[in-house]
C-alpha cells in the first residue's frame, strides 16, 4: 500500500472524530471560562476605599493596621499595596521594587489559562475546516463506489461535512470573546495596581 492509499484510508474515517474533538475542546473552553470568572470574581476590591486607606496609613503611620486589613485580600491592587506598605519603611526605591515584583507575579496569575481560550479561538475554525475536507473526500469516495446514487449522495455527504465547520466556529467565537474580555480585565487591573503604586511612592518620597 503506497503513501497516498494510507492517507486515503485515514481520510475515509470522515468528520465524526473531528466533531468529537471539537466537542471536547468546547468543554475545555467552557471550563476555563467558568474558572476564570470565579477567579476574577474572588479578586475584587473597592479601589477608592483601598486608596484612601493606603494614604491614611502613610499619613498617620499606622501601616500595620492597613496591612492587616488587606492582608487576606486576593485582589491584585490590594496585594501590590500591602507589599508596598511593608517596604515603605525602607524608602521609596525599595517600595517601588517590591511592588514591581508583586505586580509581575499577580499579572501572571491573572493571565493564567487565558492563552487556552486564545489558542482555541484561533485554531477551532481550522479544525472544523479539516473535518469538512475529510467529509467531502469521503462523500466523493462514496460516490465513486456507488455511482448510481448520483449527486444526492454527494450533497448529503457535503452537508454533513459542513457541520464540522459550523461547530468549529461555535467553539471559536465564544473563546475569542472570552479571551478578549479576560485580557482586558487583566490589563485594567494591572494598570490600576500600577497607578495605586505610584500614589504610594509619591506619599513615601
């Protein structure tokens, strides 16, 4: 059996296994979306109140009280602020370096698993198209083996094959929307944490 025949035997499996693959990818996509929504939901903080508390702590010198107040908060802004407050006694340079490190670590947490959605959004349509191509090849092969069936056999096979492309788009579109949404949240929180850090440094200096 030559190489072409081997590939033909593979393509004649049709698009069914591609559809199952896309269903599996859609489950992964939904799971990541739910996990990220819960993750971001747990990491919210009242920024105005946090900013006021930081400024008051620096003004009054009661830094330990402010640190204890936000020490258990998982919000990026609160984590960066508490790190900066702890390092404030060593001067603005030390506080700035500590907050840069904390911001980088927290940003990695915010962007974790989001790349999965980006990958699915970019590649799911191509996986669906691959399934469609396999289905079309199988449809024409069925026609060659049963020419009496005519064009109706090919049309039915092609219509079934196009389902793979549709499913691929169904997986990709929500993944792209979610990817952009989570990326925007991560960038916004990183920017607010940086702004809060700037305010803290200004008070320390």
